[in-house]
C-alpha cells in the first residue's frame, strides 16, 4: 500500500538511495532539505517528490512541515558529525539531538504511523562527540515511545557503501582508483555493508518487520557500485576530480 513519506537528510548518501527506493515502490515522497543542500544526488530524479526547505533545529519550521505533509512514515536521516571536517560540537547538538527532538514532537502531535531514526554504531562506547549526540537522540526516541504513544524505531547500521556516497570514503575511492588503473577492486578494511541492505532495514522498521537479513554481500555490492559508476560517467568524472585523479 502506498504511503505518504517524509525523509530528512534526503540529499545525503543513504537518504538519496532511500528516496529512490520509495519512489520506485510508488510512495508519495517528500524531502526535508536543509538550505543550502547538495543537489547532485537528486538531480536525475526530475523533481518527482515534494520539497520542503528548513533547518531541522528550527522547531517551528519542523512543526509546520510535518503538519503540512501529514506523513504516514518519517525517516530521520539528517545528521552532522560523521564526515571529516564536521567537528562543530554545537552543530552536532543542534542537529543530531535538538533536530530529533523537534521532529519527534511534531510527529507525535500529527499521529505519524511510523518514525524511523537512523542511529549509528558510534553510539556504543567509547563514543566521541558524534556518537554521544546520536545516543542522546536515540534515548529521546525511546522516551517518546513510552510517553507520547509514538511508534519510533532506531535502526543502527554498520558503515554503508554504495551508489551516491561521498567519493572520498574508502569503498568509493578504492573503486575509482581500480577503474582508472584497470585492476581488480580490493575491498576496504572494516565491517562494511552495502547500502541496499541499509535501506531494507529502514523500510522493514517502518512496517514493523524483523531483521531483513544480510542481503547483498560486500563483493556483490562492490560489483553493483562499479556497474553504477560506469553507467554514470558524469559522476565518475566528478569522483575522479574530487580524488585528484582527473585527466
């Protein structure tokens, strides 16, 4: 059954993949976008979604958007502090914690059917500033479930890789370098998971399902991402440029 869906962080890596899945499945999809936001991940979609622009730390704006959209499902992926260079602690608190508080309160007031929070394995100790603010947001989700009769679920995913991720992250940079040198891709070290598996987990949480399983393996995911890069030469060129491999 088609749902009306609101996605925060929709112009980010995981958000862009989630938006594509929602549109493919026929859901009415609305994007909560911070002004300004990156547009390259969404450009090819041709605007087949609703757009709502506001800073998530602005409680009044958040409330107005949720009231306007009246979503059945909300996926909260907006966050600050995971990427290199995102070190402002005040921004982490205002985005990761207070943004979640504002959004949860607005969703409870509108009787949202399902609220899915993208958590982080960095919430588990020893946590740094990003993990601390994400853990605090998750605790607020748990409190909202107990006190506001809100169906809120936190999905903590392993680090993801796949189409539309930042080119400087390990899997993307390894793939671009391998394609340039015409050699095999070596999987990056660490406990990685393909982005489609993360999207599956988020959607499963919205419908009240259990663990969707491991799905696409790392090796399969690298092949899928390689095929995607080859099918998007403009993105591959952008990745090469960001990595200093252009020319």
